[in-house]
């Protein structure tokens, strides 16, 4: 049975921490599900870790639908959340609800996520009223990186912190079932978590959020680009994979792979007959 937003809310109410991880394809989704992750995010971070862009800006709704369909098709249990990419919800609440509908209908996700606080609350409300669960995302919102002038921690000053408190409240009042807090100072994230009824999911927001979200490639050491301070590398899978590929290249070059173990035999009679035929027909084989 697939988990729903009610199950996620129950986890907060029971004081059970909520682990969330991004997934973009069959391999990452199956691994995350097998490890017991209850909530998967098909994030627009795929722009960086899958597509090789510098930011999330070039990611389109069709890209998210494509990757989210794979993740929902190969998993049974986790709640799958699909990210609404840049400019897919910013024009009007009507545009937002129409695109959220497409994302849910065409990919099978159980919820959508969009970035912003007070300013996107009307869009969140319209989407929720259409029957589509929404996860909010406040703090450092990567789609607005050009406005922020870089990936900076949010809410260090009084005005910014007050705005984040208002944003969190607005997202909850608009009907979101949870909210991501990205690059928010620990004490402020704790304050928001205590104020809200809905779960907060932190990334670079300290240990007091109700849950944590991380990028698949960051925790596994698969991404060669900038490693953010808020991420923890649990294994250097990229290094291990590189060494394995180097070994493969070496063995092919040295004719050490494949061996008989990796090859398929045939009966000597058939081989002899082929050879015979080859000789009679002028040695074409
Ligand atoms: O796109 C993404 O992966 C995200 C998380 C970092 C929260 O939005």
C-alpha cells in the first residue's frame, strides 16, 4: 500500500522523524524504497545531477513528468512528490492548478511541491482545492537563486526571519500538507517547526525539523560538483564506481575480460559442420 499525506502527518504527530530522499529513475527509486524511505521527491535538482546544468532553471514540466512516471512505476510504498519546475506555477493560480493537474495525472505522483511563501499561497490554495496535495518549500528556494544572488542561508536577520515565519504560516494556511525549509538557521527552523501543525522537512535547516530531505547523489557521493555543507556523504559510491570502470577498461585492453565464464559455448559437432561447410563454400566463414 502506498503511503499518503495522512501517513506523513501521523509520523509528525507520533514524533517519528520523516526521512525523505530524491529519486529520479528506476535505480535510485528502487534503492531508496528498499532502504525504507517513506517519501521520495522527484526534485528539479535533476537539472544538476541528471542533466548536468548549473541550476534548476532549465528543468521543464515534461522533464519532471518523465522522471516521476518512472519513480511511481517502479515503487509500491513511498509517497512520491513531484517538483513543480520554474515558471510552471508563477504566472497565475490557474496556470499552477493546470500544471499541477498534468503532473499528477501524467506521472502518478501523490503530491506536488512548489517553492515560495506568501506570494505563492494563492496558487497552493487553488491546487489543494482541486484535490492535489501540496508540499511547500521556503527559505532558500533554488529557482530564485538569481534573485538571492547565490545559495545563502536565509533568516539570519530580523526582517528575513520574520518574513520566513509569515511564509511558513501562509503555506500552512493555504492547505499545504508539509513544508521544506531549505538553508534556514537551526533556531529559526525549530521555531517554525514548533509553530506549525504540518511537518517541516529540513535541508540545511538543522536537526529540529520533523523530517530531513537530501539529494540522492549527495549522500552517496555520486555528484562531482559542489558538495553543500548541509549534505553528508555516507559512501563514496562515485569513487568505487570509477575504480570498477577503470578495472573493466584495463581488463578489456589486456584481453582479461571476458573469460570462458562470461562466454557461451556450442557443441563441437555443430562447430565442425560449420567449419566443413565453410571450407566447401570457399572459406567464407
Ligand atoms: O529539487 C530538489 O531536490 C529539492 C530538494 C533539495 C528539497 O527541492
